């Protein structure tokens, strides 16, 4: 698992880096097939934005959030990514379960 955190018009402090890494552990706890994650922290006109791209074995997931506080934007981003990852995991797991049921009913 590789995490890339970059800042655009903002310095990525060790506190921000640790906060993002800690919050991303929730994603990895739900879905362990994550290859890499790219996080971009932006500040434009005192408006904070966070973007993230999660690369899995079969799909890339993208989310972004913004707000007046960087930590609140990170929390919102993680909530969105977590929802996408859980839906992706359910879809992947659902295909295997239906294939197993078909194989059991055929033979």
C-alpha cells in the first residue's frame, strides 16, 4: 500500500500527513485490495479542497470534498471514499457468491 500526499498552495505538515494517513486506515480496514492512494490538498482563496484517487486491483475510485477547515474536508473525503469502497467491495463479493450458487445448483 502506497500513500502519496501532495499539497497545492499549501505545505503538507507532518500533522496533516499523519491525520490523512490515520483516516485512510479506515479504507484499508474495509478493503485490503488497495494498491495505492494519491491525495491532493489544495488551498484557493481561503477555500480548502481535498481530492483523492484510490487505485484497487480492478478499479480506480475518485472523491473530492471542500470546506473552510482542512481537517473537516479530509473527514468528508474519507466518508465519501469509504462509501465507494464498501459499494465496490459488495459488488465484487456479490459476483463470486452468485457464481458459487449457480455452480452448486448445476452440479
